[in-house]
């Protein structure tokens, strides 16, 4: 008779093979590996200081080559820009502002805004799904009543709340990717709020990129100080207030 291959679970949730079996990864590792990959990518980027090669100086230095490539291979360059933007957002690399302005510089206002918003939405969704898979359900099971009440309130008006968080450029983009995963927000609401919520501010930064060529020609430096003017901030806040109208309406309609 041949040797029987049996396995029994170990104390850490892995399988301890009795013969030539294969160890099964712990459940936390199976849940967390997408998030760990994204964190490893961010750590590698920062550890190797690759941010030195992504900036306005590099854009200025290589602008002639980039514009020539866009002129000759616009569709391929647009696809490459979209993929690059999505990956940078997924790995939470601190280069989104530069890439957004580069999108306007290379592709113009309309196409640049579409590429930036689409790439950011795909990248943010990857972070959201990785975080929800890694610890969303676990935290909700172990959370106290206060988090459950917060989760219920947030999920009831998830689309409106997320729109506000996306419209007002005061909240870290990465945090707004992670918090909804913990609070059990649905994928549809997250994607819709991200896509439409980041559109106004993205259009503003892309618009800066459209005019950045003339700044380079004059020997000037690109600065972000004048982008979010009081008028622009006021407009974004007004949009955020509009996003809260459904929440206020529901509150007024509730019986006291």
C-alpha cells in the first residue's frame, strides 16, 4: 500500500503536511497580500528615492521628446499615461500632482482631464479593494458599537459623503481610499463618487498643465501656489455643499 498523505491544521492556521503536502498560507496572508504588494511598491519607491526623477524639472528637460511622441503615437501615449497614472495612484506614490499637470501639458484640457480622472479612479479602486479584502471585514467584526453606528450612518449616505470628501481638496487622497473600505461602502458608490468627485479639481490642475509650456518658454518655474485660488476653493466648497443636499433632505424628512 502507498503512503497516505494527510495534513492537519497547525496552531497558526496553516496546514502541517504529514507527508509531501504543501503548507497553506495563513488566512491573514491570503487576505492581505494585495495590500502588502502596494505597500512594498511604495516603500521601494521612497527607499530608492525615485521621486527625484519625477518633477517639473524632468518634464521641462524632456518636453520636446514627450511632445514628439504624443504627436506621432497619441493613442499609445494616452494608454501609457493612463496606465502609469493608475499604477502611481494604486501604489500611493507622491507624484499625482506632477502627473496631472503633465496630462494637461501633453494631451490638452479635455483629453488630459479624462485620462487623469479615469486613471485616478482605477488606481483608487485598487487601493479600496485591497484594503477591504485585507482588514475591512475583520475590523468591523471586532469593532465596538460606536464604529457600527458610524458605519450605518456613513453607508446610508455613502455617495453624498464620499462626494464631499473628494470635492474638497483638504483630505488626503489615500485616506479617502482607505476609510470607506473600513466603513463597508459599496464598490459602486466608491467608484461613482471618486470619478465625479475628483473631476473639478483635476480639471483645474490639468488646466495649469495646458499653459505650462509658455512658462517653460519664458524660463519661469511652475508653482502650485496660485492654482487653488480662493475663487476655486469657494467653487469646490459650493459643489461639496450641493453634494450634501440629499443628506439634509433625508434628515428633514425623518419623523422626529
